[in-house]
């Protein structure tokens, strides 16, 4: 997944107009289908990585699969929220 991301990201990032860190520049980047694909793969890769890490940590601590399921679903859809949910449950 990381290599699938790297190809379109590196070959298209520097040819799209813009270049600063403004929201308008980011929006401009995602108007290009190749950059949009790279961004989507980037998010999927991160979500899957966080989910795998959470599942391993949850298994290591003996967390029930019934508790893990909503956390992993949250991690797949919204990685940062799934991570926050896991940390709150684990630390709470």
C-alpha cells in the first residue's frame, strides 16, 4: 500500500499548481485524479496500520473481541478517533 501511494504522490505532487500549505492549495492538489488516488491510498494505509497496531495491543492486554470490534471499525473509518477510543478504554 505504501508503494502504491508513493508512485502517484511523488510523480504528481510537484506538477500541480499551488505549493504553500493553505487549504486552497490542498484543494487544488486533490483536483488531480492521480493525487486524489494517492491521498485515498495514504488514508487507507494509515487506517490499516493503526487498526493492526490496535488489534495487536488489544490482544496483548486481553481485551475482548466484542470490545475490539467497535474500536477497530472506528479505526478503519476514522483512524484518529479509533485510536482515541482505544486509549480511553485502555487507560480508563
